[in-house]
C-alpha cells in the first residue's frame, strides 16, 4: 500500500477520465484519490459561498466589506504524502483522513483585526458547521512573528447516496499579516528552510511593526465610523 500511495505524487491527477481502464492497485488508488479530492473541493465551495454571502450582506446593510479577498487551494498528493512522512504517519487513505485536516484550505484576507473575529463568530453560528480546532496566532503569535487565526471546521457534503463530513482549514488574517507571511514563506523556500539569523530577526521586527500598524489602522477605522 505504501509504495502505491507514494506513486500518487507522480501522477498529475485531473479527473477519472485521465486514468486508463486498469485494475492495478496504483490506478485504483489514483481513482480513490480523485474521488477524495472532489469531496474536499466541494467543501471549499460550500465554505467559500457562505463567506461570500456574508460579505455581500455586510455590503448591502453597512456599505462595508469585512473580507478583502478569499484564496483557496487543495493540498497536492505530493504535499499530503510529504506531511504524513514528516510526521512518521502511515501512508494510507485512513491516515490521510484522520491526520491531514488541511487538504481543503481557505485563506480569508481582511482589512481589520476585528473583521477576523467577526468571521470566526459567523462561522461558529452556522448550524451545519462544526468547529473542530482553533489556533489563535494573533493573540499568541508564533516565535518567528507569524500571526493568523486558524480554524479547522467540518461541513457536511451531500452526495447522491450518502453524506460526508469534510474538514476544512481556514486561515484568517489581515492584509498586513498576509504580506508578512508571504515574504516569510518565500524566504524559507529560497533558503531551503535555513534562513540566516539576521533575516529572521528583521522579519520578527517587521511582525512587531505590522502589529502596531494593524492596531492603529483599526482605531482610525473605528474613529471614522463612530
Ligand atoms: P501549506 O503548504 O501552507 O499548506 P497540522 O499538522 O496542520 O495539524 P500545523 O502544521 O502545526 O499542524 O498547523 P498550524 O500551526 O495550524 O499551521 C498550518 C499552516 O499555517 C501551514 O501549512 C502554513 O500555511 C501556515 N503557517 C503556520 N506557521 C507558519 C509560519 O511560521 N509562517 C508561514 N508563512 N506560514 C505558517 P503547511 O502545512 O506548513 O503548508
């Protein structure tokens, strides 16, 4: 099983029609993987639609948008298997379902810090959404200066013959936090995770500056809208 799942990362999985009519385990696994991706993709659509509706409601009622923009992505087979491998977990479908909760990923970029928590409240109030885990890296930033609110939730996906509860990871952050995370990610990638100490320190300083900027912008925004 392990070898066969490993092979998944080499296949460019697009749709079932891309696969040959072959009963070998590798193609059976590829088929199962594509079906799994469809479910995660459906979960991304469900949550994205809820967020878009919220944003439109705010526009109509208050002439204001809490969401600047939304990005989403499906984690690739290569990245899923890499994460399992890094955590020394079994390379199986069961293990993917049990351990990888960010296959469906949505990033919500907001203008102000308060908007982040408005979106968290909104998601928590949805009848069909179950919050599984919250990590607040805004109240407690990571040591390197990373700030963002991470929510893992579960949403039902209604299929022709069954309902599946699918996990989605939502990262909610301000434009400034996103700017910081992009540069830090790029730097880690460029330096193959071996970021020189002086650059790490400069980035941590930037995070402090950005925190002050976010807080000041929030106060000005409140003042303007009193
Ligand atoms: P990718 O390619 O971004 O998806 P988990 O195994 O997911 O339960 P983990 O990874 O500790 O536990 O979860 P956490 O802390 O919620 O972080 C998950 C994601 O947040 C990461 O995904 C990144 O996208 C982002 N993230 C976390 N820390 C940092 C950071 O210091 N800098 C930046 N730029 N992003 C961060 P992945 O899985 O690493 O990959």
